[in-house]
């Protein structure tokens, strides 16, 4: 049985994970609508706690003011790159004339970015609450507390990295790192929830037989392999999106239906890997069913993965054949992260020598 403090941690963990997916969706909407500079300053938006809705509400000389701030931020980032030995990249950032072009005010983009920030703030508070409630595990399962604390640090870094993504006009490798770091944060949240729900309590049913335990090792290895492919798939999809942004810029955002065809081998690899992930997960689900490992949690997780894959492939079809609808782009990102989370959770479930009675 769980204590009241453990129940609170489990509840806040679930809420924080749901909030994270909401934040990923909001970030996807910001990216697909080009709203990243809708609020050019932080933490306020145009020096206001409540964003403006008309040009008349904007501060005087706002274009000059925020371009100067953006240049200063990029210079600080360039100095970091110099220290790390990336002088060429720092030089390109310093000489990127596109940052001198001020963003025109757009109320929709401003509020889109502002809502994204609000969700991010809520998520940050949720993670702090996770740290507070995880104190109860300091004696029984210390990793829950320290991983929860690590997540708060990572989210702070992620917020800074997100500002760099926007400030540097979506510098390619920064966008990819930003996406992969989001997956790390998600994985930590899922793992701490898993530990709190199962490993820190005696909520178990039976030990596997030697034969089934051996089978479980192979299933876990296969699940891990799928997780690696899904992670690479998401990184590759981020790179594809970066190429599409470059193509859109070269084509002045015209002829949208032609953009995907100009991407090349990365898109073809991205599409082919989706089929392989689907086939491998069908094999996993069949093995789970045939070997008698289909407990409620394991089988439901495997079935959820197949559903997510079907939806994701469907979204991919819409993106390719219907000129990359912005809404579909955001949904595609969220489904990818949901798939990663489900794949990671399945690997955790398959990774123990015990079957779990409650999941």
C-alpha cells in the first residue's frame, strides 16, 4: 500500500507528465506558426505581464530595443561557443544579418508564444512540487528524489536553450539538442513515476520462471532497440523539419506542396524507419501474448504503442500529401513524444524479474 505522501507524489508525477506533453504541443504550435519571437523579451512580453493586442499598446521604439537585446544574447552565446572551441559557428552567429531584421507585431503570434510560456511556468511549478513530495523517498529510494531534482535543473537549462533557438533563428544543431533534451526530461519523469509505483513498494505478483525470465531479457533488448530507433527517428525528423524551414525561406514560403520533395535522403530514411518500428513492435506484442507475459500493464502499453504508430504514420501521410498543415505538424511532434514515452515505459516494465499486479 502507498502512504499519503507517496500517493501525492504519484498524482503530481502524472499531472507533470501530462503538462509536459501539453507544453510540447504548445511548443509545436509556436514552431509551426513561426511565433517564437511573438514575445521578444522575457519574462515579460513587450515589457508587460499581460501581452498587448494592438500596436498602440507597444512600447516606444520597441523594434530597435528588442533587436539590440537579441544581438546581445547572441553575442553571449557566441562567447560560450568560442570557449568550447566552436569559433566558426560563433563567427556565423555574430555575422547573421537576419537577426537585425525586427519582427513585425502580430497579436496572434504574441499570444501563442505567451500561452506557451504560461504552460512552461506551470510545468516548472509541477516539477518543483515533484521534488518536494519526493523527499518521502529519501530513505527507501533515493534516486527518485535526486532525479526529480535533476529534472528541475534540466528544465531550467531547456528554457535557456529554447530562447537561444529563437534568438539564433533556429540554429540547426541547437534545435536538435533542444528536442533530445526534452526526451531526456520526459524519460526521467516516467522513470521516477515507475520507481515510485513499483520499485519502492511491494506491489508485485510472481517471479518469472527461468524460461520466461530469459524470454523477458530478449524482449527487453528488442524494446530497447525500438527505443533507440524511435529516438533517432525523432532526431532525424527534427533535422528534416530544419531542412524544410530552409527550403521555405529560399522559396519565400511559396509552393508549400513542393517543400517535402526537396528534402532528399533524410526524409526517405525517416519514412522507412517508421515502418521498421511498426514491424518490430508488432513482433514484441506477439511475443508478449505468446509467452504469457501479457499482464495488464505490459500488454496495454504494447497495444498503445501500435495505436500511436498508426496515428503517427497517418499524420505523416497528411503532412506529405496535404502541403504540411501547421496543425498536423504540431500533432506529429506530440505523437512522436508520446511514442517515445510509451516505448520507454514498456522497456521498464519488461526490465524487471517481477510481474506487476497494479499498473
